[in-house]
């Protein structure tokens, strides 16, 4: 299953702006996608462990691997496209 992890700081303006969008998507994709939030000031070092340099950052995980990301104030329609693409089954290409 696809998992999204939002890295944020409570006081950060961009984090506050993206929060309602992230929450709305978590409701829309309930049961299809797991949504998690990490406050980098409370979970010290987790951001560095995953190479997060800017706040907010949303990492897309599938089978424990980062498959996509969104950095900063990413528009809702872009996040939806990224979620839908990540959820799409891998194409069965034959050569």
C-alpha cells in the first residue's frame, strides 16, 4: 500500500498552508493510502535520515522505498496526480 509522510514544523507558514490539503487528501484516500505526519522538531533526526532539506516535504513510500516526493507548497491537483500515479499498477511491458 502507498504511504505518504509529511515532514513539517508546527510554526512554519508553508506547513500550516499545506496541512488542510494534506488532511483533505487523507480523508479522500482513506483505506487506499496511509497518511503520516512527522513534526521534525519533535522527531529529531528523522528528517536528516530521509534527506529532507525543506519544510514541508511529503515523501511517497511504496514497499518501504521512496518512490516520489513533493517539496514546499505543492498544489492539491499535483498531489492528487502524484498519488494516482503512485497507486497505478506497474505496467506489464514486454520487450
